[in-house]
């Protein structure tokens, strides 16, 4: 029987006590548990390890971060809920499922909002990006920073997508996001939510015909073993968010909060560098494995999703969309 979140939270807290006692850490050392769903080779995990090292240095070894990777403690949504009840300190999640907690996050799931990577980062570093992090506090979550997750593109088992018409009738895996579902359906596909951990099997068994994600995730997940066509249409730039429970944050002293935020800020810069390297390496690796990488004309895709953009006019998300487009 699946354990409840509170049961898991209680075991996490108990595990912390045992770990401290058995490993001989100083009794007053603050241990922050951080969980995520990614592989340990992923640039985000490597940046988190770097963040933990910097936190120990900055705090004089009075603080540390214990990292649980690969979905050991649950899906992204389950990790968010563990933060909300204060049983887990930190997590990394995609902005996609966050729209269920902070509606303004829908803007990241809308296709072709950002002109390119430079525009994307200009927005994240602007008051718009900072306000979206602050908005997380309404859900008992504090946004500490954005991590690079690049742009998302379609990959398919049996067909190469050159135009939106190629998506007609194709079952495409999407994250648990109503906006992502609308995007794929608007392009003519049949959006099918599937958890990340089950996607390889779903592709292999034909439950879905394809999916969409960034190059490192496509490569590290080994989805390229099944999906032999990768179309770099770059329809969305969806950042990862580094979150901390507001309950846990509130228990830290101001100096501890400052140390943690500095470690996060340095890790963000480090991860962006790793991400660029990982993207280039991943594309080279999947090509070597026989994947056909397609560079389509993006304009037909942009034109196809215009009705989706127009449907948000007069709403808070529509206003945010207009502000983003106005940033140079």
C-alpha cells in the first residue's frame, strides 16, 4: 500500500536523526534534505552537489545539504507537497507542474513566448522573473532561483516532424500541465500525460508515439533508443525552479538564509555553463546513435499556436505574456 505524504514525511525526519547520530556530525549542524527526479549525471544534480559544497564552505561546516536523486522520494508533485507540509526542505521541479500551484506559471508552458535563449534569461532576471519566484510563497514555497532546462522539442518513434501537420493524430507525452496539453492539441497532436519514470516503457510499447523535452533529458533518459527522430522546433523554454519550504526557510537564521541564497546563486551560474556543455554533448551523442535531428522552419509552428496565445487576451496570463514580449 502506498504510504501517505505524512507517513513519508515522518520517516524522512526520523531518518535525519539516525543519519546524524550514526555519522557523527556535530549536533548543531543544520541538514537540509533536497530531493529531485533527475539522473546523477544531469547538470542540475551536479550543480546541486556544487551548491552543497559551497554551503558547507560558506557556513563553516555548520550547514549541509543531503541530496536524494532519481525520484527516490517521489514525483515532482509529491515533492512539492512534501515541501508544503515541511517534511522536505528543498526540491527542484519544472515550472510546468507549478502552474497547478501558481497559475501565472502557465506562461512558461505556452509555446513561442520567448524569441531565443537570451530573451528567456533577460525575462527571468527582470522584475517579471523575480515576481514569479515571490508568487510561489502563496503555495508555502519559496523560489530560490531558476535553473536552465533549455528549450523543449518533439521527438518521435517513427516519423520526423517537419511541420505541425506531421503531428496530426500522434499521441504525444506531455507533463501534467493543462497548458502543455492545450499546446500539443492546438498543434494537432493528441496530448497524453505520462509520468517521467514511465515514459521509456510508454514509448517502447507504443502507448505514446513521441514526447517533447530538451536534448540532455532526451539523451540521459535513453529515450533515443526508441525515438529515432528529434525535431528542434524549440517550442517552449521551461525553466527548472529551486524551491525551499517556507516552513523550513522560516526556521533558518538570517545569516543561514544568506549563506544558502549565496550558494544557490553561485550554483545557478555554474549550472548554466554545465547545461550548455551538456546540450552540445547530448546532440552529438544521439546523432552518433542513429537519431535523425531535424531543424525545421519554426514559422508554421508559431502561426499554428497563435489562437492559443489569443485565447489568453484579457487575462492575467495574457497581460504577463504581453509584458514578456515587450522585453528586449
